[in-house]
């Protein structure tokens, strides 16, 4: 489940609201044991919102001297690493 959480810092263009929310939802689901029941939906939603606010603050405060990563190049690099590690599919 947490494999879907991707690095959000130092990309050009910056991470979108949808990417931040998706990462936060995956984190909350991992901690909570999966998708919420109806009885727990409000608690999950509140946690996602609070974590998203913390992530926003973190992304604003992080500093790096590295050049921003390209969103189109990074998936290709990951695919190449996977092919090298596990063999071509």
C-alpha cells in the first residue's frame, strides 16, 4: 500500500494538491489498517486533512541545492532500475 507514496519534494512542476492528498490517504490507510468503515470515515478524513497540512508546511520549508527533478524523466528512470534489477518484462 505505501509503495504508492512517492517523493513529492524538489520536482518541477511542484507536487499538486491531488498528489499530496493521495500520499496522505495512503499513509492514513496504512496506519489505520486499510480502507475505513463508515463509522471511521470521518476520523480518516480528518487525519488526511491534518497530515496534508503538515506535508504542505514541510514542502514549503525544505531547502535543497539539487536541481529540480523532471516529472517525465523520473518514471523512466524507475522503470530502467526495475528492469536492471528484475530483468526485462
